[in-house]
C-alpha cells in the first residue's frame, strides 16, 4: 500500500507507539490425566470411572476457586500380547483427560498436590495466563497510543511547530500471552497406591505475564519555519 506523503502546507509525521507491561496472571490451568490398567476391559473401565469420579469430586469441592472444568479425551485401549498367535489381549489401558481453570491461587498448591496424590494420576501445570478481556490488554493499548502522540508532539516541537490533525492510527499488534499452554510447568505423577498421610502442598509462585501493544500513527502539523 502506498503511503501518502505530506505537503509543504501540511507536513506529515509518522511515528510508532509501544507499550510493555508486566502483570500478575489471572488464570492458572491444570491438565489432569487419569489412567487405569486391567486384565479385562470391564476392570479397566470400572477403575477409570472410579478414579475420574474421585478427581472430579475433589476439583468441585474447591467451589468457586475452580472457575472452569471440562473433560477432554477418553480412551480404552487393548494391549495385545507381544508373542502369540491371533489377537490375544494381554491387558486393557484406560485414560481420561481433565482440564481445570483456577482463579484462586491460594488453593492451587494444595489442590495440585492432592490431585497428584491420587492413583495413577498425572498432573501437568500450572500454566499461567490472562483472560482474553483482561484490563491489562486495554491498558497496554492506551499506553501505546499515548506514547505515539507524545513522540509526534516532540518531533513537532523540535521543529518549532505543533500537530494539527490525526490522519491514521493503525493497530499493528496489541498482544500478550494467549491463554495457551506456554512456559515451564511442573509435572507430578502419582503411583498406584494410596499415601498413608497427606502430601505437603506445593508452594507455587505465579508467573508474571508480559503484555505488548504497538501502534503506528500519522499526523499532520503546521508548517514549520526552517
């Protein structure tokens, strides 16, 4: 696209405004994978159903601290004997995946530890994020615009003149960490036995989130006396 040039009567200034914020996360996500193994399909399925129900009950017991809860993939897979004729099944493996989204970080360490203490349960996370409509994004955009205006004013003042009009404001990146699984996450696995005593809750420190916004702005200014 061809960018129009200014004229001697209306010189043009083009600037870029940027903002970089570092803010506390608003969401922590956990990925919980529950497994089972049985000699026959029914045993594997029954064990998986029991463990899944126990994990869901534990998650729901935290009330509003768990803002969102959903079940993802589920599978029951036969394991064939390594040696032997025909399709002889050695065992069946069950697996179900749960995703939990928490907003109360004070309960996060205890919940993560209790989940990891369950039978054949793997816990991945936490993954820290901001909400899609987080005020941090809006504040970054405002700061980027203010910086663009201030920068243009400084250029105009350096020429002994002032801005007269805004021609264009282009949003070229109001970005931040999307609510996807990024960064380092802890992983905890439980063995197939019940612990005699409750495990000590993990001490999990929230990971600061980086928000970036960027705009291009074009202004006209009064003709300077050069």
